[in-house]
C-alpha cells in the first residue's frame, strides 16, 4: 500500500485519490472539515500556560498566503513598517514572535541534551543550500535548478507551528495512554531516529513528545495519528476502548515498521531521480564543465549550485567544507555517474557548514 506521497522533480504521486485530497485541502473560499488545535498566546507572541484544546470542526478558509508570493517581501523591517502593506501584517508579526519564542525554548532543551544550539532564520550565506526547486520543461529538454530559501520568516513560522502541533498532540495521545506512531530520536547511530508505538523524546528537536500529525493527506503516519486524536476528542478518558488502535496492538506495530520501510525507500528513489536531473542539468551546461564543489568527507564532495554528490579522491585529505574547483568531463545517465577531476583547491575564509536538518513536518500543496 502507498503510505506516503512520493515526490520527484516537477511532479508527485499522491498517497490518496485526488478527489479525496481536493475535498479536505484548505483552499481559499472553502469550508473544510479539520482537526484544529487552539492555544493561547500573548500579544508579544509568548505561549501561555493555558491548556490547549483540540476540536473537530468545519473551518472557513478566508485566504491562502503563499510562500512563493510573500517569502521575499516579509522580513523584520517590513513587519515593523506600517506602510509595507503586507496582508495580515499584525498577525504575521505576532506569529513571528511566537516562532522565536518556541524556537528558543527548544534550543534550551537541545543544549541540555548536549547538542549545539541552532540559529533561527536564514543560515550563513556561505553554507551549502539544502533545498532546491527543479523546473523541467514540458518536453524535458531544459532543466532549471534553483536553491529554495530556507529559514525565512514565513518558513520559520510554518515550521515552528507545525512542531508545536506535533508536540502537543503527541503529548495528548501519550498522556491518555493511546498508542500512535511517535517519532523519536535518542542517542547516536543509524537507528537513532525511528517510528515507534510508544512515546519517547526527540532530542534533536528538543522535545519530550513528538508525533507526526499535521500532514494527513500526504503521510499515512499523520492520517493514523489523527484517527487516534479524533477518538480522543470524541470520547475523552474512554478513548482507549473505542480508538481504532488499542495499546499493544500488533497491527499498529507492523504499520510502524512498514511505514518506516516505505518512507525510506521513497526517499532513496527521490534521491536517484534528483541525481538524474542534476546530471541532465550538468550535461546541458556543456562538457567539460568547470564548477565549484565542497568536500564533505573521505573524498565525497557536493557541487555548490546543485544537490549533486561526486567522488573527488584528491580531496580525501582536505578539511570538511574545503572549497575546490573541479572539472566534470563525462556523464553516464544510465549508471548515474560523472567523471570529474580536481583543478585547484581554494581557501576562502570561514565557510559555513550546511545547517543541521530538523525533522520538521512541513506542509505541502495537497
């Protein structure tokens, strides 16, 4: 069974039928059924100690604010400028303060966990970009790859609010003894981040509880967790007796393992498809092609302008993030490989490393 939407450059294969997605998508002008979370915040954007409330309701969608339309115009200066004319400017300003408040609280816990504190906002401009938009022409003859801004004010608001929802809903399920698909991260090693049916901390995010709940149209884990939440909202303390999955349910344990396996395979397949289009982009630049790369480890490097990793053995003894000019000489689209050689090693001052990857349940256009 398809347990997640599968993404690839220029398109996606949805987990659910399009008609189902259309009915539940929060599109402007519609009245949509939704599981909603209500919290109280101060005028300064601080989360108050009032009990959060979860409701099942019909929500009128007045407006959709699109990242592509507003991301570049929303910044600290424009939020403070009455003449900026931003839509929902007052509300966005409060939400930005909330995002900063939530982020700072999580960083306090990360520090207690022995992890470094992460900065909120756009990372070092010298660091490698991590997110990219792929644009492929209808006849697939032209490939454009451009970095996507990560850490903008709007991006941070969405991320922190989703983390808040997933934390509170995970805690509500845990405190009422309802099993769910919890996302945990503890310690180090290849299996340190995993799905499990009992609650546990997510040290990387600085949270005691975390369960993916906010994207039920694109991930089966979120859909299942919302089924459990709906049972909790409707039945309260008796929810364990009527919820779709009861404690120690063997079926749920199997679903957790299946979901993790499918999600990993989808990610690997997406990586291969992105690598193909990166090689196509390189090919259309004309070979041989001079381009800059950064050394990651043991001779594996990443090209600066696109998310393509290539082995450059001559860089094996260089420091992490060392910058080099390389020449790509040949490309094999069947094997998904490229032959490259080192031209020169450069030493720019204090180049930043890629920002640490948070497990943020980002929304989608579904």
